[in-house]
C-alpha cells in the first residue's frame, strides 16, 4: 500500500512539472481553419476565376461520361458483351477485363484525335497564346470530325428536325448538342448490328448440337453444355480475338 501511495505521489508531481511544457507546446501549434463564404468584391476578375474553377470541376465530374459517349468506347464494350453471351461463357472474361480492354482500345483508336487536341488546343493554351474559348473550339473540332464520320445520316436528320434548327448547309452548321445524341444512337445501332452477326455462327452450332442430341434421344441433356466446348474450340482455332479486335478497329 505504501508503495502504491508513493508511486501515485511521484506520478502526480511529474505531471505537474510537465504540465506547463504541454500547455506551451499546445499554444505554439497553429491549427488551420477553413472558411467558405460569399462576399462583395470590386474586381469582376475574381468572380470570373471562381466561375471558371466551378466549370472545370463540372467538366472533370463529367469526364467519364464524355469518354464513354463521345468516343469509340460504347461500340467496343457492347460488342464484347455480345461476344461473351454468344459464346455462352457467362461471366468469363469478367466485366473488369472487357471494360479494361475496351478502354485501352479506345485510347488506341482515339490517339490521333487526342494528339490533335493536345497540339492544337492544350499546348497553346498552356503557353498562353490562345484564350479559353478558342482552346475549347479547337479541342472540340477533332471530336466533331470523328463523330461525324461514325454518325448515320438518318439519325443526324432526326435530331436536326427535333431540334428545330435551320437546315444546315455544311457540317460546321450542325450544333454540337445535336451531333452528340446522333452519334450515340448511331454507335448503339452499329454495335447491335455487329452483335447480331456475331450470334449467327454460334447459334448455328447450338442448333446442330441440339438436333444431334434430339436424334439420339438425349432430350434431358442441355445442348448448351455440349456445344460450349465446341464453341470455345471454334473461337480459338479461328483466332477469334484477333479477328474481332481487328474488325472493330477497321470499323472506325
């Protein structure tokens, strides 16, 4: 008991001796604060900079949608999913592999467009030789050219009529907000057409296997279980991935 009391007294004395040091250290440490507010200003440039930062954050938030809907990504990922369903491998390759493959193929296909944007818009804007509006127009021009090449005329005409704009004489007269949905619809149509063509050989193989099983009286055996190995062998022997990727690349 005496030892415990003595230990308590020693610890209390040590704490009282070190307390001023702790207090002084706490007073020396500056704690940062953050203040957000709206105040009056006499300089319109400050308001303009704030709006530019807000617009930049908005563009960054919409960057995934821009990459998906204004590039070749949509067609690639839809065709790869159709291919997986036609072969009948369910979740193999997994979605992460298909999305990753589509993403890197998109970068490969869109590299000339991105390179033009970098040279004509981004680098001059960083060098402060052009303004923001001109940089935006220069960056948009290669994307518009790419989308025009992949957009069907009937889809473009439909959105032009729905937008109730004047009949354009050249491609430059077509607004971007009309071009983007036309391009998306055209990409979906093209992807589904390619998916239909992919299904035909695998569907014929399924029908042949089902007919053989039916003629042998094996009606309780699922035809998909038997046809799946033959589909895989056919796809591998034909070097299907090279043919598929090569055909998709040439379609752009």
